[in-house]
C-alpha cells in the first residue's frame, strides 16, 4: 500500500516495526509488520472530554508482510504433499499467519470485539470494564486498515472474495451499517466483529479499500479516488445535507462524495464531528461542525459541502492532515506546519492570543517537521532529527522536549485525545498520557491520570531459515578466522516448510547472552562460531550494541547428521541478528562468520558463494543466481541413511584435507571454475541431464578428496554406495540422466529429479526400500524396473525419506 493513497498519517516505514495506526480518546490502534509496515492513526475520532465519556479501545495490529508465506497450491499438489511425508515435522503441523491484531483498553459497548470480556462464558467468570494489556483478536482475512470511533471499531479486510468491512461495538447511529437479529429488530451494540452492510452498497468487492476513518459517530472510507461516508450527519460531517429528523439507526444512509467536491482524494481524516480530506495536488478540504473554527473555513457555521481551505496554505503542497478534536494542523512538503481551530489551551498560542484561529495559519516557530499530532489539549511534533516535542495544557506554551531514545530516533507520532504514542526507527513503541481505562496497554493500571514518562514495549523476533544442498561443494578454507573458502560453491535452497531451523530472539533480562539449542542450554564460549557471529553483529549494529540476547533455536530435522543443520541454524541467527540490530554489512557476510555454508541459506532458489581474492574477505559473499520459482518441476528427496552425529565434523575434516590432500588445490584452481560456469548454464536452461552430470561428479570429487586426506575421512557407508549404484543403473537403463544424487559431509543422499519422472523414481526407491511408502509408485512401474535392473531390497538402509523442492530464503515469523 502506497503512502500517497492514504491520509498522510499513514506512512510506509522500515522493516519489523510496530507502527501507530489509530488512537482515540482512551484507545489506540497499532500496526506491527515484518517487512513493510503501515502506520497511521484514527483521523480525529475521539470523545468529548467535556461530556466525560469513559470509553476506551486500543488495538495493536501486527503485520508480517514478508514473514511466513505459504504458496497457494492446487488440489493435485496438495494430494501430492499428503502422499509424500514419511515423517512429520513441526513446520508442517504449525500454521503461521502473516498478520496479528491485538486490542486493549475499554471493553464498554463492545468496541474491542471480545464478547467474553463483557459477558463471561461461565457464570463464575469475571466481566472487565477495561482490558489493560494486548489481547489478540482473530479475524478471517488480511486486515488492510482499522478505524475506531465512540465505542466502535471498523476493520477493512481483503480476502478471496474481495474487499469488505467488519465492525463491532456501538452502532446506535448506523456506524456498523445494518445489524439486526430479524426484520424488525435493530441492534445498538455488536460485541463481536460482524459484516458491515450499507443500504447504498458501493461495491467494496470490486474496488480497493484505501483507508478507513471514524469520528465520534460517523465514518469515512477512501476507495479508488472516492470518499464514502455513513453514520451520524447531525453537523453535515458526512458531506450531505442535514435532515434534523433523520433516524440514523433506521436510515443508515451512505453517501459518496463526488469528484466535483474533492478532486482525486488521497487521504481522509475524521475529527469529532467534522471531516477533512487531502487531494493529490496537496489541497485540503473540510466540512462538518465548525463551532470552534475546526473546519478552517473562517466561519463557525456548520457546512455540509466539502470546501477547499485557503489561508496560508493556498499555495502550499500539504502532505499530512490531523486533528483529533477541535485543533487541526496541516504539514507541508517543505516541513512547515499550519494550524487552525481551537487554541483554548495555547495549542495555537504561537500565532494568536485568541482562543480560536479561523483559517489555516503558518506557525513560523517550527521548521523541518516530519509529522504533527493534535489531541484535545496537547500537540506534538516530530522533527527531522527524530525528536518529539509537545506543547499545550500540560506542557506549556513553549515546545517541550519529550522523547529521543539514544541512537534510535523516533520516526512516527500519533495522538488520541489525551494520550500519545511514538515509534522509533528500530521498532520500539512508546506511549504516554491518560491511562484511566488501560489505553496505553501497560498492563498495570497506574493511579495517576497522566503518565509523563514514555513507556517502552519489549520486542521478540522469531525467524525461520532453510537448509541448502551444495551442488558445487565448499571444502576447505584459505582463512580459518574469516571463513574464506578455497573455491566458489553453488547450492540449492530447500523448501523452508519441510526443512528449517527456527530461532527466537529477545533481549535478555539476565545481563548476559544465552543460547538454547533444541531446548538445551549451550555455553557461548569465547572464539566459538556463535560468539564470533554475535561480536561481529554488534560491531556492525547501528543500535543496541550493548544489549544482551536470549536466543533459542530448534531444528525440525536431525542435527549434525550431514543435513547442513548448522548452516540453517546459523543462517537463521545471522538473518535475525542482521534485522534485529540493523547491521551495516551484507547479511551473507555475517552468516559466513558463523558457518561458511550458512551464507548460502540467507537466500532462496539457486545461490552462489563467491570465494573472492581479497584478504579481508569483504567480497566473499553469497548471491542469488536464480529465484526459487525458476525451475518449478525440480523435485528433491532426501534419503536419511543415518540421523546420528557424524564421526568427523566438517570443520575438522576441511582442516585436515587442506593440510594433506594434493587433490584439493588442483580442484579449487582448475576444476571448480569450469564446473561453476557449466552448472550455471545448465540451471539457466533447466537442462536436467547436464545438471545431473555435474551434480554427481562433484559429489564424487568431494569424497575422493576425503579419501585422499590423511588419515582418510569416510563419510559414506555401504548404504550410501548402494544408492549411488542404484541411480547409475536406473540412468543406464533409461539411456539418459533421469535421477541425480549428491552427498554432503555425511551418508545421507540428496536425490534430484523432475516432476514428470516422479512415478518411476518413486517406484525405483519403493523397490529398494519397501518399508518406506513412496506413494506415487505403481505396481506396473515397479515391475518394469525390476525386469531391467537388479534391485536388492533393504529394510534397514534408509531410516526415512524427506520430500521437498526448491524453496525461499529466511522468513520472519514474529
């Protein structure tokens, strides 16, 4: 979603940040995303403090746009997947969502959408007047935007059926459209999210919902350059003629504001009982209640026709409009702000000693402003240095410094009527102000009405990373400390849903780094791979350089069994640390320090690791050659011969080979450069026969070097040799390469083939390993193979099989 399509309170910012979405009188909405994040606040919906409204609803929306992505599969592919697994893995049984929505604050009128907080499910259950910590609200589809009003919430969703609205809470004035239990019954309150149906439906299914906004009792929707309004119109805030005897609960009229009144709108904003819109040309339009000059039209009259504002913004290009109550601001593209409306508490005291400013007027005191927020009695600005200042009833007439965390500038601010929120560059969320109904989400209800010290929310990150299988192998280092390889290598990243490591990061409370692998605590010793990885990440970090971390990692496949488990685990840690600490260097360079093979797991598809020639190793990085969808018919089976820890670890094996093998140097200097060139061409052309030839020769060369090492290293066993022999027999019978094998530093075989040969390949291995179900095999195919080649069945050669394909790189889950 592009920022220019929304109220400029909405902004696309950096990865993995909780972002401010909606704040109202005593409630807030926040968006937290794994990749690109939307941010904004409710455009002016707030409650009149004079009326002592004690309603509060807060929402925290978490989005992982580039988090876990499961591809949509055909029915045939789903059946194929179901037939393949021999062993269940956590990643196949867990269902991750790419978005989370949390609510907190007042429960009154049902605005949180959690019925049992108001009406307990059990007679002995407790009802809550407010909920002061985030509570997850599950919705059926992707939430595009949220708006909250006087005791109600609106959600814009997008699913297979198109775009639609859900709502919950107060609907006394038709804010949630038609809500009834029968033809003669109209509901005033809806406790759980329900479909919002308007009498004058504007075909949300066929249009793009850009932005939602809600005032005290009215709503606005921006979609495809149209503004749709509904709800209370007592003051013309819906942009249509006022009918004083209209019963909004019955009429539920929705209205489309034509382009004649607002040309090409890109953003909308609701005050309490007035409305604002911003055009793509940077002009501001206003309509509704104007008793405190909040419409900026130079009159206190009610105006129901959207009217373009003038004053000091006549020749300015405005990029943001805001105003939660009766004080409004506009921010220009040059970083200057203009204000109008109420100045009862000195909000506009810099330009006027009166209690009202009738038209947009320049505030010369402020320069280089990035964002402005206005509550009922307090205002705030965010400057270009990432510092927040406030002024008004509590802060005084002069701007007062509020917040700028060290090395972590603020990038967004939003306001409710009496509370504020801020997001920093590196994802910290701060909130301060009125907390009577738990709208700050701070868990403990404080006795004071105002919290003057901003409070910071904690952060946890979960990451998954795949394993990779090298076709051109990496074996031997020219620099042990910097992990620089003797030769280039090329690998295939396997699908993350079948084979992965998963790691959780959070800032440690114990004052030291802690690491857990598969539930067991591991010491981080000085000079270990993890220690070096952490140290380098902190050196590269632009933030939190002194923070200690609690890291917990798990694998969904055998560790240290020749399946590149360390590559997946350390790639997971490098990728997570790179994002968490905002490191400067290439992520693959960071992963390389943990494990050479790990640097290839930070990308999906087909990946090359360049050995480089420089002594500092800065050019020795991984690059993606082809994406995961380049060769969709390529399939992979891993035949797990042993899931025990191997006798000779890869690191020690490489060191011994470098010291004693005469073949290793010749391979690195002469053989590998030609192999890399030929393999890239084969993958580019999807030439399986050439791919298979290189794949098998390279595997054999690796293990020839291991045999040339003194003492020799034996990674393959008799079962491995049987698999090699079986593949060559099959290809000889077919008179071309239909199947290929490769072995890393272990006895387990990685088998490549194409989708069109799945029946014969499954039948081949079903004959060889009858105790393992290869469900695509057929009796007819098995008989044909048995008639042509000698297959000796073995019930103990292979423990289990893993079926997978080429897949994407690491993903952030939380």
